[in-house]
């Protein structure tokens, strides 16, 4: 929720109070350099003891509510038939409108099962944009993802309200080219994580649904960030201002044949799930669930988290929960823009994204500008961010050639209900300082490169020792911290 101060300035006010705290540490810039070198310039490999603000991701790191914690105490830990599962099914029916529910240990496990059942080698999956794990599962099973976003989606300086839309003409073209039998399913991701948390409109989803109906295609909705997509529809789509987030979510879900989500985001727990109203699809998926995840009533999740997920689903439709990250991200992005720092616009759902190509125009893509920027942000602030660019895009598995990413983004995630405006002001200050000294930052090169999802465990080195020069400048101007 935003509040207008007497000065006229608007701030996103936290609609919760802190009841449990975790100590965090601000290391000196020399210590940060040591930690980053040990981590091979890969922020995934840093330890939290060396991190001040952990803005790597919004996944599994959100603050749970008191009700969720209370729910965990009464979870039913039966191996089979546990009541927590049935409470989850009731919550899914009430909030998402689906009858059948399959918990999974996290979102990528849902992707794995969906592809195992619905994708045959050689088939394609048209989508508004890929997510790393989604693409990996599709490719591992011999399929191909086709991204059919509108050209505007890649414009990082846009005012377009729905950069996550599927381009309808491109969908027609794909169907014409491949024929419906070669299309495993059409996938819509709400909001598009790697495009900067950009939403799609309900109008766009309705058009996609009509086309799927006409051609007998399955529509799969990745609802990992559905609350934010619905919140942004309410703010941006004509005709939706008077509808609640809950109504919009129901409307979105009614258009999909199969729904899945990482529950680590909107519902603030560690888990995932698949849901549908189609009994046949449910049974096809259910039979594989114990093979890869666990029995139906826990699906690889802790039952405590199953119970908390049921509560989290009901909470995620409240505007102050659905909008808490969106409003902080908007504030963050606008404050950086005031300092001239290039961020992705319009601000989206899960994170404030720095446009590394505009921040570091002197670094070619094969020297990983977004990776270098993530490393530099850590050195300048102790804030951990995530590279979402060429490092996050694996090489072509057939030729081994580097695939240059569409976008080079440094994602500064805003976990829900975790950080305050003073944390964000600190981030704005240090990133603006870094922007003034951007010429000191140079590229990276791989020294250890795993063959799949290399961004998780890959190790890199700084070209020309730029990190030392940057740290020296930091100490000269700002001291040790
Ligand atoms: C849109 C989207 N889909 C799928 C996933 C994978 O979910 P998980 O990390 O729970 O495996 C994520 C995770 O960030 C995501 O953002």
C-alpha cells in the first residue's frame, strides 16, 4: 500500500510489523573482495555471513505470516491421507478454482512432471518467455521452447504496461509452421521473471485461450508470480480497477487447463504444485508423482509447508500482500532513475532490474556485463543480486557456442515483507555511487563452467583485476564500509 506524506511524496508503507528478526552483517569492502574471489565472482556461491542485504532472489526467502507459522504447528504428518493436504485442496479450490491438486517439492519439479507427461521429443512449447528451469526441462526431454513475445518486451526503456503478453500473430505463425500435433502445449508465465517481472493482460490471455480452443491446444499457466501479475492487471488494465486481486486471479486460472507454481514466492513457503480441473490430466500426472516427488498428500514437501501453503494461498490475494513487492520495486526503480541509473521500465513484479548493457556499455556480451555488474554491486554494497543475462543462458548444447542473451539484467530481488525502505535507500545510494564509477568495472571470464545451468556453480575471474581498482576507489571515497 502507498501512503502520501504531508510533503506530497508517496512511499510504500509496510502493512506488517516485525516480530522475529535475523541479524545481518555488513562486511568491509576488503572482506567483500575476499569473499567474492572465493565465490568465483558468482553471487550464488557467496555465504550469507558475507552478505548484507540478500537480494539474490524472492524465492523461498519471503517472510511468513504469524498465521502461517501457527499453521505449521498443527500440520498433519501422516505419510498418506494427511489432513494438511486436504486443507490445501480446499484453499486451491477457493482461491484458484481448481479441483485437483498435486504438491511438488518446488516449481521445477512441477515442470519436470508436466513435461514428462505432455511433451514428446521433437515437440515445441510456445511461451511468452522462458524461465531457466522451464527451458532446461523442455530441452532435456527433447523439446524446444519458442518465445513469442512482442518486440516491445525487450525494450528496457518502455512504458508498455504488458510486456509479458504473447504476440498473437506470432502464435498463429507457430501453429501454421508446426501444426498443432507438434505443439506440446502453450505456456504463459505470470509475471515473466526473466523479462523483469513484466505482466501479461487478461485480454491477451483470453485471446490465447481462444486460439488454443480453436486448435485443440493445452494452455499451461505458470503462476509462480500470479499475485503480482493480478495486482498489475488491476492497476494497468482498463476495466479491472474495481475488481479485487482475488477475482482477477480466479479469472486468470479459469482460462488455463493446467496450472503450476513455485510456492516459494507468492505463498512464502518452500514447495510447489500442479492444479487442474481435468481429471484425465490429473490422473496422468498423479501416477508419476510418487516416482519423482512423494505420495500425493505431500508430494516431496514438508507437511508443515503444505499447511502453510494453504494459508499462504488465501493471504496472497490480499492487496497489501500481492502489492508489497510491486510497490517497493516501483519505489526502488524510481529512486534509481532519479540518479540516472538505467533500470528496466516499467518496474515489474519481483525485482528492480538494472540494465547492464546501458550501465556498462563498454563490456561486450561475451564478457558478461550483467555478471560483472552483480559482482560490482556486491563489492560496492554487500548486496547480493543475480545475473540474468548471458551467464544464465547455457551454451548451445549441440554446437557448444555461446548464446548471447536477449537482455543483460542484474536482478535486485525484493523478497516479500523482508526489507524496509531504509534498506532500499542504502541500495540506491551505493548503486548510484557505482554508476558514477562504472568505467572502473570490466568484464569476467569463466574459469570453471558446468555444462547445464552454469550460472549456479560456474566460477569466473575479473578481467584486468578491475575489482581491486574498484575497491580502492570505494575506500578512498567512502571508507571501509
Ligand atoms: C516463473 C518461474 N517458474 C518456475 C520457477 C521454478 O520454481 P522453483 O525455483 O520453485 O523450482 C521459478 C523460480 O524462480 C519461476 O520464477
